[in-house]
C-alpha cells in the first residue's frame, strides 16, 4: 500500500489519542500536537520526502510520537484491559468450525488504537460485537485454502497484531496445533511497544509459549521491513512455508512483496488499494491468500551472508 494513497487524516488522527494515553498536561499536549501536525503536513502535504510504503512511513512516524512524548508504553493499561475483557468473553464463546474461529479473531482485530479516524474503540463494546458474530460474513474467504495449507505445513509463522485480539487468537492457534507440532509453530511479536500491538513480553505473560516458539521481530516496526527486523529474525523467518498474518498493517506490507505463502486475516479499517485485488472498503472481513496479489511486488532482501 502506497503512502500517497492514504488521506491526510489517517496520519494525523492518532495524535490526539496518543497524547491522551501518554497522560501529558494540556500544555504539553497542545504543544506536541502543534509540532506533530506540522511535521506530518511538511512531510506529506507540502511535497516533503516520505517513505512510499505506508507501513514503513507509519513505523517512523509513530516512533516520532514516542520520542517527543518521552513515554515507553502509554497503552499499557488499555492493553491489559483489552486482554481481560477478551478473556471474559472467550469463556462464553462456542464457535462452530473454522469460519467462526476466523471471524472471531477478525472481530478482535477491531481493538486497534491506531485506527482513530472515526474515534477510539471502546473495549467494552467488544462483548456486544461478539454476540453479533453470526451476522458477520467473510467478504474474501480463502478459509478452505488455509485449512488445506495447514494440513501440509511444516513451519508455520503466526504474526500477531493487537492485544485483546491476541486472546481470541488462541482458538485459531488450537487449530494450527492440530496439524503442526509445537516446535514448528513460531509466534511473532514486537520486541518493544508500539501502540497496543502485541509484544513478546505480552505473549510470555499470557502463556502463549504452550503453542510454539515465541520469536521477536527485533524492533517495534509495522510489517517486517528488512531494515527494521533483526538478522536473527530473518534467519528464522526464511524457513517459513506458511504465514498467518493478522491485521491491516501486515496486509499492506505483504502486498508490496512477493511472498506466495501468506494468509492475511483482518478487518479492514482504512481503504486498501492493490494492483491485483479489488479495493477493500472499511468494515470488510478478509481471509485472503497472498496468491491473489503476489507477482507485482519486490523480492524480500535477506541478509547477504545468508545468500
């Protein structure tokens, strides 16, 4: 996904919510809002240079929020609240088959404090949203292909997105483990905080090691940009023959590359335009094989010494 295809408000909407979560004084918030808004307008609105890939641009842009606010993890409390609410809900949910499981993990994907254009998500709404699970549908449904791929998979990489959502991911991971030994399931998360995204510490705290090997990307980047992930992560990721990637950021990242073995699982938050797929509108539920869009991206750059 190209940065130029995203409206200005999708870059600036996060400022107010971030500064609120950072628990700054009104004076500090007003000053930082002014500076951050000017920064983004200079970069995008007035012809300055910006990275053409939206996930890399937002990685660097959100890091600027953290740097200026001087806060390590402003979302810590809401992340834990999201996980507690999801835990409570999960105990009463009885999904019927793979489709329901995927839809549930997609519903969890709306607990996203970076998608703020229409307001910050109220975690207490999650229970009502889950009650309406039967009304949801998959707008792109490659569930059958994903199920077939799991039956023959050797090394499966599961790329987490948000806290809260990660609790519902347990059901999908149960399905993965039916087909793939624990030692061949890799659970990928951020090394350090970024919004309410899952970190390796979150996975360890909530007992996810029972599903497989917890792996750090080596940073807090959106996607898996070659310059942002660690050499160790690249070495391990290179062995993947099946990747399950949660959330819109991973979808937008993989669209730019030629990975034929990825399944994207997400709720669309902002419009997604692609060369080989129809435009995806906000609110769509998607389970999509990368085979639908692979072929016009670039090849991933692995470490030279491994070539």
